[in-house]
């Protein structure tokens, strides 16, 4: 098998080579299968440490202690809370980054205890991303630098701020501060063993606030009403034309304003979620959003009574997830597809928003994959994991990482 | 002075008669002026008893004890919490109703203590309606049934539920349950001594809720978005044409919906405040509101993805304040105007929403007037009262009530 220079993007990789590697990893695969229950216990332990976006330090400390115990080098927590550890390679080459996010969508006060019954685990965050984290630790154990050593270093990173308002904060900081541009990145996110996220779904999120003088709904009638403008903005945004290819979505997901049924409020606001895998489309839609927001303010302000002030507004960007794609012909995607077939599954190339968005947007080949097993109810209190062929999914992930780092 | 049959509406009343009555009330006016400080103390005591709309019983009990102490007959609390007491008249005639509302717009936890410095009182509710209640008690003291006796009985009522969501609940119950149709009604509301509310500003208030399946803003995109419909409804309502005469207002005063920036919510809602003194205009606007709400649901639903359900919606009426007017030629209005002039003020005939809305809508002549003095910051924590000519304002109110009950 030839060295994969993932950055080159054009290096051809014989699929026979992946099959060959798969065979040579037999001992490592056997060890992972034997570790199956230990991985589940790790998954349970991680899931039971609350890690809301922005408060990942306790879970991060747990991962750091495991990195130390596994003998990774340069284990440290960076300025934003990412936990890093390196498994050195045979050569001083740009590393392969393997990452899994620490944070969950659940608030501090949520009950994150896990109920285990056999191969079934119930608990918020048990899949997303306790499975990804436990899977990353399993890979760090398997690639021990002795029995299994790669040419490139493998940089393992538990990232903060992947979910919602975290806005990929950990991955953004990581890739902005690495000394060397990595060869590629593989993000472990949730369960599953067939999907390969190769397109990065970008997002722009805005909070738009309209402000006016407010007043009594009868006595002060005629002052422009921020709710009327917010409503008009929502209506205009809802009717913006969006391309079908690439699929692009725009939703007003939150709206609010007003303190009583007989008062014109001083402000009203809405939050907008825009998604596309095309940066060009996102940029065009952002311009349309700004125009719609302005028109809505103007529409309400021109109706105002003489002597009253027009509405003001501001548009705050509250989310910015970069986009892009790793070519489906890229060796990394082809390796991942072949490894998926080797465990008897059909690879499914999909678009999603993960830590991989950041390297993809920077031109670094990246994918996100599941860490094996099945799950559901992600982002709900009823989240569950079932360890169906979980170690096979990890064997797939190991094959991809080792092939990429070879 | 002729007997005023207020219900007849056409009885002519010589303004000389009011001037004559004013002179004959000299002793009562002197007594009210002498009581000035006692009235202020009563106002402070009433204001310091929390009485949010729906929780007026403590303040009501205080008023009932005063009614007893003043020797009113048939003192009782009715089914909704109104406190009633009668001063018998010389004849068994339909009564004149004098009312003042108990409730305030302030929540239970608000600090309703009063700071007094001389003739200035500071405290939420000190004007609206501690002044009206204290004024009503002063009138019940002055019309003692002996030194000052009217031909008609005077029914004094402290009402519940006048403010906001109370929706004139007390007055509605009162006038729906009186044994005899009263001759007329005089509501004491707040401070002041020149305004005469003779037109009842009607209101209809609606809470409109849109509902859909909801879902993830990317994965479930295509399900109709209740916020988009609520926004479109607000925009349509904001642009409905409204008559200038009679002045009519329509405001969306509250809007809400959504739980996170990356989820299409299952519901969104808005609250609408519609006001006019014309019942016909109100009815027309209500039809327009229903049409706009329907169109907004349809507009969003037609955009939905195949296989998804259209939005549903409902329109709940959360407020219904009846409207109408007492003719400005009606003796009650002419008496009130003349009494205003007798204290050296210029009568100002205005439109407002008060307890008087209810009798007016039932064809019972009614007005609302202030109970003297000056105030400001009504409905805010900074509400204040200054006892400028307060007893003169009460003398005006006494003159109006005695003239109406004579």
C-alpha cells in the first residue's frame, strides 16, 4: 500500500491495499473485539459526566487521564478546552487528526445517568458523543505505537463546542493553531458503521432585533411596532427562493417579543437558521436576509405616526459553520468506503455538520464517521445505544485511520 | 331641580339646577375638605394591599369592612369578588351605581408599599385605583343617608378584574346580575378632575396559535413552520386598513415560538389587541383578522414538502371589552361637565376603556371620572399621586352622584 498523501488529493489508492491492510490488522481487530465490554464501560463512564456545550472541562479531564494512561505524548488541554494527545509515527510527517467532540446538547441539570441492560444503554448523550469518545480511546489503545505503528503521527483530540451554539468552537481553534497542516482529519461522531460524512453542511445563524419607542397600544398607537417588523421579516424570509441543488434551507426557528397584550413593546427579535453545503449559496442568501430585514423595518416605519421615530434594528451573527466538501474521489473517502464494505456494510456518502466542517473548509481532507453500533433519540432525553456489531464498527474506523496514517 | 331620570336620556336638566345643588352641598363639601387627610390615609392603606387582577380578595375585605363601618346596607361580596353596599334612598327607585375597581396591573410579588412625603404619594397603584377606591369611600361617607340623602339608592361597588386580562369581569358580572336596571353608573377611576369618559373604547383580544409537526431545521426541512405563519399573520395584520374615525387601532402586542435555533418548532403564537369605540368597526376588523390568520396558515402550508401535514391554527378570544357611548347631550354628561366647570376646570370628553364600558354597552348611561388630584406613571412601578385640589375633585364627584341620584 502506498503512502497516502491526503493533501495531494489525487494519489490513487488501490482498494486491494485496504483489503490487505484489513488482513494485517487482524490481531488489532481481535483485540478490539475482546475489549468490547471495556469500551462500553468507558462509554457509560463518559456519558455520565455532564458536558453541556461550554462546560466540558470535567469530561475533558477524564479523557486527559485516559490519554495519559494510554501513553499518548504531549497530552494537554488547549486554551479553549480541547484535550490533545499524540501517538508518534515512524516519521516526522504532518499528522492525521482523529477527533471526537466532548459536548452534549443537554443542560447542566439534566440527568445524565446511564441505564445499562446487556448491550443496550439508555442515557442522554450515550451516542452523541459518548460513543465517539469511547471509540477514539479504543483507537488510541489499538494504535499503541509498538505492535501497531503508523508512519504519520496520529493526533487524538477531544473537542469542545461542537453542538448548537458551540459553533464548532473547539475545531475552529484546533485547526487555526496547529503547527503543521495535518494530512487529513477523521471525526468520530455518534454511532453507526455505514455513513461517511464527506460534505460539510455550512450554516449561518442570525439573531435579528427590532427596536422602537414602545408604548400603550391605544394611547401610543402610531409608534412603529417591532413585532410587526419581526413578523414581516419572518414572512419575507419564509418566502425567499432557495436552490434545490445544493439543498439549502432557511428557517426562522425562534421569535419573541412583547410583555403584555395591551402594550406595543420596545423590541422584538427572531433567530434564523440558514444551511447549505455551498459557500456561494450561503453568501447570496445572507445578502437576501439582510435585504429582507431592512425592508421589514422600512415597511413598518413608513406607517408610523408623525413625530415618532422609525424602528432601528441589528443583525447579530450567532452561528457560522463553514462548508465545503471532500471529493468523493479523494483517497480518504475511497478508503472509508472500502473499509465499510469490508465489514459487510454499504457505504452511504452524506452531508452533515460536524467537526469535519472546519478542516474541510480549510482545504484539509476530512470525513466524519460513526464509532459503531446503533442508536437513536439523539438530542432527546430518550437517547439510546445498542451495541450491535460495535467492535466491527471500530475495526472499520481503525482501518480508515491506519490507512490514512500509513 | 327636577328629578333626573337618567334612563330616559332626554330629560332636560337646567344647568342652573347643578349650580343650585353645588350651593346646597356646601356643608358636605366642607366636610370632604376637612377629611382630606383621612382620605389620603385611606388611599395609602388601600394601595399597600396587593390586589393583582384575579387576587383582589384582601383589598376587597378591607373595602367591605369600611362599607360596614360607614353603615351601608346589604354589604356583601358577590360570586366573582365584587364588594357591594347600598346607601338607601328616599324612594324605592332603581339605584345609581358608583363603582371603583379593586385590581391593579402589578403582580403579587411587586413591592406595593407607599412612600408619603406631604401631599405626594409614591407607590404602584396609588392612583389607579387606590385614589378611585378612597374617593368612593369618601362619597359613601358624605352621602350618609341623613344629613345628605338622595331620592334614589346609591349602590357602591368595588369591582374586580378591570385591568388587562381581567377583561371587566367584575363589572360584567355586576350588571348581568342586578335585580333592577340601574338609573346610571359613575365609575371612579384614578386621579384627575377634568376628564369625563363618555365613550367606551371597546377591545377584542385574540391569541392565535399555529401548530405543526416540527422537527430538525435541516433533517425535517419542508414541514410547515408555525413561526413563518405567525410572522406572516403579524405582517398581514399590521397592514390591515383601519378607519381613522372612529379611531381604531390594531397591534400585535406579543409573539413567541421556538425552542432552539436549529429546530422548527411545533407551535408559535401571537396576541392581538384591537380597539375601537364602534362595535360595527370591531366586528369588521375581527372578520379581517380571521381572514388574515387563515391566509397566513395557507401561505406557509402550500410551500410544504410532499407527505407533510399542513399547519393547523386556532384563534382564542382572550379579551372582549364592549363598546358604545353615552350621548354628549345626555343629562349625566351635562351634569358632569357643569360640575367640572363649577370647580374651575374645563371638562374634557374622552374615550377610554373602564368599568363604564359594561353599562354603556347595555344601554345604561354611564361615565367614568377621576377622583381628584394629579398623578402619573400609571401602570409603572414609578406611579405617583399628588394631592393638588384633591378634595375639590371629590366635591365634583359628589355633585355628579347626588345630581344623578336626586
